């Protein structure tokens, strides 16, 4: 068993970037088996609650066919999916440990195997120097790549190992109550830093607390005070941060809320109200409920923000990383209703359990804290949290009076199933894909579109490939027309394939416009740029494309309109300012060009383009150079 569990436990963390449907099916199957088996043994959950659990899981499974374009964005993210799968395995151990007849030597086997499994990614990172992600053409040596997730995921994995070990050392069979305390406090840490790797430091502090307080932390008043303080401070920080520390808010905290002209509380409330009104107008859209939600991200690359709408003086932005809204978008309103009913039943059941046993107040507070973070922050790894919340609620209800469940039977059967399916996925989608065997980066790009058949729902693959094709085309000499046209055709094929899954995406329409511009089809290129702006009125790249076509092939007709629109769209963007400088130089409006150069000096003082344009003005104008 010691040699089996390292692979079985850790393998769900390995394949984090593959096709999502098999993983979705596996997760649903695991949750259904776990829920039904627990309910059958404990007989403590109503038939209605069981029906809601099954309805929730089935609706999520069937929603793959309703909105397949959202599946990868929701369940394909390594931090979410790997955390979810690990929670499933980990909770099964917790469920076993709270049984009345469980020997300590079995605990030793579990923890020893977990610790051994943590060695696997370290060895992989030291020995493997190829990146399995075919779109990452640089290939970072020693990076924990596709098979073992990102380094911050590994930090979380180590944190959970240490956390679980300490918990079992101190409280053994009373693990569930303390787990809710740590669950809530860890979210408080996420709220403060939004860095999964920093959770490790938080757990070190918590271990110190346990060392000094030992089991005193489990006392009723102490735990209640910790939970109350954590929830209260979190809510206060949520509303106070825009006023107390705007820089901190903009760097990490802004992902939890929308961004408007300013970040005041009144603007935020207005934004929430407007987004809710927009949702009511069209609540059953399977493709993009998140498209109506105004939120943006500065923690992630801002290229992830695509959909903008103007309503009065506000700009609405959709970010694919908002798991909560995408989760609703995946299944639509029925899924949300089922979840709400299930939460209501769970809340009622926990209220009753508090009167029966005061110790259940700990779990009840943890449950309430979880809801606060879900519905106030629209954050905290929502997809994983939903599954985990259902399983944890089931643990809270169960009386654990069933017979002994042997370690060799459960969860080993489920774990072996995970291993087999993920092994197949790893071989088929990663190792056996010929693109990984190509060492030349140019060849990787050339076969990239055909490789999308292995990975059709990864939205960012289309954008990344289009970007690589354009980069190659623009770096070629103009005399190499055949290869430039081949790159343009590759952009067309990739973008068209992407639009078949993401029909309203403005970025893919923009790349179609660039492809036609490379081929000299300027009317078609202009039409695609305008189509892109229909879905994203404030997307600067297609506006730049329209301005370029106007100045180069239409005698600057409507060029001032596009230049003015570009400046209003993103006045602080370096790309916008450089484009406007070039435009004004072409129009011989040197004073305006120098004014935009002054903006670059103020906003981007270290940018090398400053010296390029200064030298141009010194050589080509009679005006004195800027100081």
C-alpha cells in the first residue's frame, strides 16, 4: 500500500491541461458514488437533498453539450481542477478516519505515502527539461509543467500535506470541526494576498498557533471568536480596501470585484445593480452569463478581458477566470436554482444540528463563512468549492455510525479509476501527440492548427497560434510573399475553427482582419475589424487596424475618426500612444506627435521608444528636441 498510494493519490494532480469532458465525467461519478454511499450508511439526509445533489451533478455534466466553449475555462484551469480532485481524494481519507474503527498504522501508511508522493514533482522538475505545453514555444527548463501543474499549485499541495498531518496529530478523529476553522482562515489569507503560494506561509503561522495553544483552539468560545473575527475583518477589508490602499487593491484584490471609473463603494453597488439588470433581460443564455458581469482582472494577463459594454458611464468587462459566473453560465438558471435549494436545505439542517450538539456550531459558522465568500467576493476557486462544499456538508450531516470501511476498498477503487483514466488522457493528449516531439519552434507553429484537434476547447490556443503566425509574417521580408500568404492562411484557418466554438469572440475576428490585410484584401479586413468592434467597442487592436487601412489605402479617409476613437478607448496604452505618434507624423502634425510623446515620457519613462522618436524629431524637424 505504501508504494501504491503515492501514484494513486498524486496522479489527479498530474494531467491539468487536457480535454475536460473525461475529467468532468470522472468528478461527477466520484461525487455521486461518495454521496450515495455516505447517505446509505448514515441515513441522515433527506430524499429531497439527495435528489438535488444528483440533479446538480447531472445538470453540470449535461451542460457540457449546452456550452462546450466554457468547459475548459471552468474545469481546465490547473489550480481549480487539481485542487478539486485532490479534495475528493483527501475527503475520502477524512471520511475513513472519522469512522469508529480505524487503526493508527493505517494513518501512518496514508501520511507516509502522501509525503512520498510529494517527491515526484520535485524529481520531475529537476530531471525533465521539456515543456509539454506546445504553445509555450520557449520551454522553461525545470518548470513543473503540464504533468504536475504550476509551482504555486505544488505549494498548495505541500500546504495541505502539512495541514492534514498537524490536524491528525492534534485532534485525530475530531478533524472536521477544525478543518472548517482552517478552511475559513485560509480564505481570509486569500482575501489578503490572493496568492496560493502564500497560503503556505499562513499555515506555518497556524502551526505555531497550534503549538502554543494545542487543543485549546478547539474550545467552543475560542473557535467561535476566530471565525467571527475572520469573517468580520474580511467583510470590512472587502469594502474598505479601495479607500485605504488603492495600489494593493489594483494589484491583487481587484479580481474579486468589478472595476469602473473609480473604485468607490457607490460605484461598485451601482455596477452590481446594473449587471443584475442586464442579467434579468436575458437570463437563460447558455453561452455567456458571465458576459453580462462587470469584472476585470489585473492579477491575470489583461488579454483575458474581451467583452466590453457601455451602460451610461460604466464599462462592463468579462474575464474568463471568473469561475462563479462561468459556472452559472455553463448550466444556466436551472443549475443555479438547484444549488440555491440545496444550500437552503443544508442551512436548515445545520441550524437543527446546532440545537442537538453545540459543537456543530463550528461547522455552521464555517458554512456561513463559505457562503459569504462565494456570494460577496465571487471568488475563492468557486467551481472546486461547490463540489467540496457539497461533500463537506454531507460530512457535517453524517452520524458516522456505519460499519468499518476498509482502507483497501475505499477510496482505493476510485483512486485506481482516476489513475487509469488520467493515464489514458496523459498518453493520448500529451505524450503521443507528435507535436511534442518537434524540436524546431517554427515547425511547432506550423502544425499547431492541426494539433487543436487534440485540444479543441482551449480558447487561448487559437489566440496564441494566431499571434505566432502574425509574428512570423510581420518578421518576414515583403519579397517573401508566398510564406506571408501561407501565414495569413494559417491565421484564417485557426480563427475560423475558433469561431465555430466561440462565435462572438472579437479577438478572433480581429485576427481574421489581420490575415486579410496581409493578403491585400482590405475591404474584407475592414469588415472583420468592424465586426470585432461590434462585440468589443473598446478593443484597440482592430481600431489600429482600421486606422492603418485608412491611412495606407484610403487616402486617410475617416482617419481622424479612428484616431480620436483610439485615444478615447485607451489613452494610457503604450500601443495607442505609439500609434498616434506615427499617425500624427504621417499627417505632419508634429506638435501633436510631441504631445503624445510627452504622455509616454510621463507614463512609461523607461520605454525605449522615447529615444527613437526623439532622434526622429531631431533629424526630421526644425523644432528643438524635447528636454
